């Protein structure tokens, strides 16, 4: 393995054997990367398979030529690998969490909202039917009450109303109401479907843009790191490396590294510098914000299910409401018939007191707010496994934040193995810096 790495990190192969070894190494790397690239585009980003194949083949050929011919590009590509497992891996995991929420949670929220709307539509339809049918009850009551008035008029036999019935005008054809309600329900359904499609398309396009930007950013970051490594001896140069230890021993200054200063750390140790700790905290805060947003969406799913379930159960409980219409009409037995009785009494003419019948009757009707004929889809409960998966993925995401620091140290070792002469200059610069601080102290 050490020999293969030596051939891979050399600027120029020494002979034909090393040249073929380097070509085989680059070919194996590009074959694996090409397969992963195809799977990423086809399965994760949902590109068509023929476009994914064409892009994967083109990318693999370009990568093969670049790795085989350009030594700094080979170093940049190698530094991308540890970062891909931490920073880019964190972005891919975060993108996976977003897709889980979009695919499993948001459609469930929309489904429960549709259930609520179906309950409201059912209540409106059945209550309007009951209200329209209640006009028949009013008509029957008014007709019977009118009959009682007619009978009283016949008993008086002096004054008879032309018609003692009340006339009610009601809407006989309710198809217009049903049509308007049906059109309103279809419009709401189309709006919700459009929102669902828009959310899915937006997330899909957003994932593609984030994925493309992330890959470009990884290449830029590794290139920027290599550029600073090769041009600035102070950049990321606070590690006690083997070259620095060997240099201190050769110059009989090993005491400089005994109980190293606070700003120096060993690249293989677990200790983090102050800058590394602050960077981890900032990234953890940003990740926590994303976690809170996803938990809000999941909480909305539980809330929508609770409302839909409550609406369905309550609608079934008050499905029938009894309504009673009572009419009470009372006339005393000794009553005189208004002006006519006074007139007969004034002229002392004989008259007969007429007993009048009381009218008392109750009419019963039932207002129906729900019916078994209503098409109400049952509310869909949230999937508890979604919350579990999101929790596990975020645990991994928080872990990758701290692993990213060690991946950065690995990038430095990769750069040092590709440019050993420059690594010696950086070790010499750090050694002189320690000597100056020791003399000043």
C-alpha cells in the first residue's frame, strides 16, 4: 500500500512500470466514482437514466485524464475524499432528511387537511338539505293553523276570511346549491394538489441546485486549501508533525516540544484548537436551526391529524339535531267577536256567545349534519418511524461536525505527502517560530 501511495503521489512516474501502475490506479478510481456518480444522479437527483449514463461516462473520462496527467489536480481530488465523507456527507444526509419530510410528512398533512374539508363539505351539504326540507314542516304547520282559523270563521258565520292559510315560498330545486358546493370542493382540491406538486418540484429542484453547488464548493475549497498550503507557511501550520520532531532532534532542541505550547496540537490526537471548537459550534447552531424547522413540520403533521380525527368524530356525534316547532293559539270561551259584539250590544239586539277552539300543536323535525353517504376519507396518522429516522440521521449529522475537523487534518497530511519538499519548509518555519518564542520567553 505504501508503494502504491508513493507512485500515486509522485509528480512524475520514474519508469514505465510506475506509469502503468498510476494509470490502473486512476482507472479504478474513476470507475468507482463514475458508478457512484450515476447512482447519485439517477436515484437521488431523479434525472433520466440515459442522461445519468451520459453524464457519468463523460465525467469518468474527464476525471481519468485529469488524475492521470495533472499532479496538483490529483492532490485536490484526494483531499476532496475525506471532506466528502464529512462536510458533503453532512449535506447529503441533510438533503435526505428534507426528502423524507417532503415525501412522507407533507403529503400526510395535505391528506388530513382534505379530510377536514370533506367533513366541512358533508356538514354543509346535509345541513342545507335539512334546512330546505324544514320548509315543508313550516308549510304543514301554517296550513293546519289556517284550517283552524277557517273553522273559527265558519263558526262566527258573519265574517269569513277569503283564505286563512299562510303562503310560504321555498326553494324547491336545490341542484344549484349542490353544484356550487361541488365546484367549490373541486377548486379547493385542485389548489391543494397544485400546492403539493409545487412543494415536491421545488424541493427536487432545490436538491439538484444544492448538490451541484456543493460539489463545486468542495472542489473550490480543496483548491483554495492547496493554494494557501503552497504559498503561505503560516496557513494551518500549528501541528507537531514527525518532520518537526525529527528537525528538533537533529538540532538538539527537543525541549521545545516537551510540554508543547497551547496553540500547538498533534494531528493524530483528539484535542481541538480554539478555532476548531468555534467552527464546530457555529456549524452545530446552523444544524440545530434546520432541525427545529423540520420538527415544526412534523408537529404540523401531528396537529393536522388531531384536528382531522376530532372533526370526524365530533361530526358523527352531532349528526342529528331534533327541532320542535310549537304553535299555541288560545281564545277564551266568553270572548265577544270584536266590533260586531259591541255593535249588537249598543242596539240591544240579541246575540249568542260563541265558544272558540284553542289551537295547540307541536311539529317535529331533525336537522342532519352528517350522513353515511358522505365520502370522507379517514384521517391518516403520522408515521412514527419518520421521526425516529430523522432523529438518527441528525445524530449522525452532529457527529460529522466534529469528524470534519479530523478530516481537515487528513487533508493536510495528503498535501504534505504530495509536496514533501514544501512540507519540510513549513516544518522549518514552525521550528524557527518556536525558537523565537523560546528566546523571548
